[in-house]
C-alpha cells in the first residue's frame, strides 16, 4: 500500500491520462521511496524498466540494458553505444499495442558516465521519437538531486523546457509517518513518533526497519548502536552514493551539525578545508538540492544568508552514533535520560517545527494569510535576544514562537516570562516593527496555565497540531 504521496500520485495519474507525450522527472534523496511511488502508481502500465548501476562502466551499463530488454519479445543485439540502445528501445516500443505505455528509467544520473554520451542519446530519443508519441510516458528518476536539477530540469541544450512534470519527493512528514507506522502495526504515541522522527527524519526506508512490539529505545538500540545496526553505517553510504567528491559534503554537514542556527558561507569557509569559489558553491548547492541543508535569510535587517543542517538522521548520527562503540540493549535508555540529550532534542524539535510550518499556520487559523517566517538573533544588544521561529503576517501580526520539547506539560515561571518580555522589547527596538506581537507556545503536551501564561500567551499549539494533514 502506498502511504501518503497524494499530490504526487495525482500528478502521475493526470500525466498518464493526458493526450500527449509526457517526460516526468522525479528526484529526491536515496531511500525516500521514488521507485516505490512509480511502481505502485504505474504498475499496470510500465512496459520497460531500467536502472543505472552505481559506479559501473559504460560496458556494464549497456550490458545490463541489453539483458533487461532481451527479457521482452523480440531479437535485440548487444548495443555498442547509448544511441544503439535507445534505437532498440524505439523498436521495442513500436511493437506494443497498449493504449498507455510507461518507460521507467531509474537512477538516471548513474547512467551518465564519463564519455558515455548518454545524455545526448537520451535527448535525441526524446526529441525525435518519444515526444511524438501521445500515449507514451517517460519517467526518469534520480537520487542525485543536483544532477537532476542542473543537467535535466535546467538543461540548456535539447532538453531545455522539455519536462512536462517535475516532482521533488521529500521524506514523510509527521502525518505520513504516523500512517506508515500504523499500517505496519506499530502504535506509538505521538510524542514517541516525534522522537523517532528525530532519528529517521521520516525516511520511509528507515521506517521499514522498525519491528512491531519493540519500544522506541529498543528500536534505536538495534538500528543505531548494535554492531550490525543498519543506521550505524548509513551516514557514509549516503554521501558516497550521491556525490562524486563526497568528503566535501560530509565535512560541511559535520560543521553545520555543531551550530544549530546555521553559518554564513564565509563562516563555513573558515571552518572547512574547502577553497573559496566554485567548489564550495557547488557543494553547498548539491547539499541544499538533496535536502540535507537549508539556505535561508534571517529576519529583516540581516544581509548574509545562513546555511543550517536540516537532515535529522545526519544530526543524530554525528551527535550520538559516530563516536559510540557497539553496545548491547539498554544503551539508549542511559543516553536519552541525560541532560545533553534533552538539550539536543529541543534543538531537533525546532527543526521539525520549521519543516511543519504549514501545519503550524493551520493550527493558528492563518493558512490563507501570506506570511514570511524565519529565526531572529540579536547579539549586539547588551541583553541579547533570540527567537526560535517568528511568523510575519500580512494581517499586521507577528507570531513570536517559543518551541519547547518536554515529556510533560510546560510551565512558564517568572524567569522565563521575563525572558520572553525582554525578547519582545529587544525585537521591537531593533526592527522598529509596528505590528502586533502575539506570543505563541509550541510544546509537546501544552502548557500549565498560571498567571504568567495568562499574561503572555496568545496562542498555544502542541505536537498534535504538527500531525495535521495538509
């Protein structure tokens, strides 16, 4: 059963039912379910499926193509080039009598090896043949988001503006994660699903490794800290399979993992071994396109963009897994009770909330209002101030969001109330805003109401709001 992915399924089904040829591009990080989505949606209509092989030579790729095509009816010779291969694919397609035909090429970037001329051969195949077949739908998938965007979507040659549909497939949000777990007979509280999300980031392939009747600590122990735990070595595999010079990418991720609010390009340059110029720019762009980091501009008044790590698994791996020794069961129970984990989980919850901004807006009943959101830090003021998340609305309101992840209700005391008042005053003074300021508490279970909460809080959301379907 295909969980979630409603908008993506609609795009694919509409393309299938269209009366013209379609070139559909799907990209997203590894393990996110691209292949599964295509196979499930187009199960009855895929007439040929072929996947690139990681680090394989041109000869091996062509041999694999020939073997796949030879399983179909017809006599096919061994192609000596991709031009040969696509010519034979044309001959095979012409024998098909089906009203709707889908050709699925998976891991597309891995086929474009050095001096293979694969992309130019595919370009010719599409423009001179496939684009003229109204009942033919070509789907190309790739985990290397940077390749898919730069070489196909933003292609300056024969594929320029030829894509009819583009889908960026992201990891599950909390709503989809909950659906997936329930489908697999795993009935966790939403608090534990959020904690699981801090480890897996909603990547479907990671969630498939979870077994029913295991507690969350048992799951994390087995996947992350046992000698053969799947997530114990996944970090190295991810970058090695996605990026040619993957050491640069993992180095930047390591740097950003230490600074939760993010770093400027110059900050990253100072802390890394990378040289300024094309290498750094290319590496940052590839990480951003692949969903590992986010580039954003802090709230008004700040000129330099910041980069921050947004991939939950990478953040968890670098904090807890990398320097740990393989352990037997019970290891995570010792860790998650420590203050260092509680502080870290608070930061991780902030990232999750930012990713679920649409759910937060729905909870605030402002889905139809245009907003800009971001974080805000003021270091120059004597007292200083920092806002986890603010939502600047077109209806003359700014929500200053305080995000707290606790295993019980959160109580606002006098000290904390004074800190919030200071933030508001500094924010108004520095930005000069004349908008109304609404304090919004986003917590695990809600807040304990007392005189301080009544004095400050205008809006209150909890983790249930983050599970809304959008």
